[in-house]
């Protein structure tokens, strides 16, 4: 069970920022990839994610 406001916040964030490079110049971590998987599992379009997160 998920809280709607938490789900919407996650979807909004990755839809807006998922293709932007990381500000530290490093690549995604395992945690970043886990969040990206959740984003897609919630039904979002994976094309909103950068290629390194897919």
C-alpha cells in the first residue's frame, strides 16, 4: 500500500528530472536504479528516464 502524495511526488520528480545528468557528474548508483525501477513499475513511461537509468 502506498500513500498517493508520496507516489505522485516520485512520479513528478522523475518525469521532470529523470533525463538530466547528475550534478556531481557521477553515474547512477544502485539506489538510483531502484528508484527508477519503481517509477516504471508504477506505470510511468521509461522514456522519461536517462539511458543510464533504464
